[in-house]
C-alpha cells in the first residue's frame, strides 16, 4: 500500500462509515465557491458563520462530515463542531469528498 492510499484510503473509509450513520455533508467554503461547484445535498455553512450557527447544526441531530476546498477550513470546522459536542470528521477537500462518494 502506497503512502497516498494509506492516507487517503483511510479518510475515504471513514467518510463511508459516517455516511452509513446518516451523516450530513457540511460545506464550509464561501457562497461563491459553492456556486461554482458543490456536492449535491451538502449544507453550506461558511466557516466564518459556523460558530454562530452551531445550534442549527445541533438540531440536525446527525453526525457531520465537513469539507472545503483543500481540507484546511474543514479541519477547523471539525474542531469547532467537536468542541461543541457535535460528532464530526474532516472530509478534506471537495475533490477527495467527491472521490469518496463514488
């Protein structure tokens, strides 16, 4: 197994496990980025709004897979969500998420 497969195959498996738990996909990019390209069914909550929309996400009562363009903002989102008692993982960038959803 190559390093790429080890690193990203594990993330893909984790994403699949969360999807089996009926997780929601949370897109933490900007509205502009979302308009250009997005995953169907993903909920847009820009990282800049995340802290003020925690209760909205809690009301979903589902685990969360956060994603962004590269994985940096979604890593921040995961930390914020986890700190607020929400079961969340970092799905990484949109390309990785799309690949994991195939």
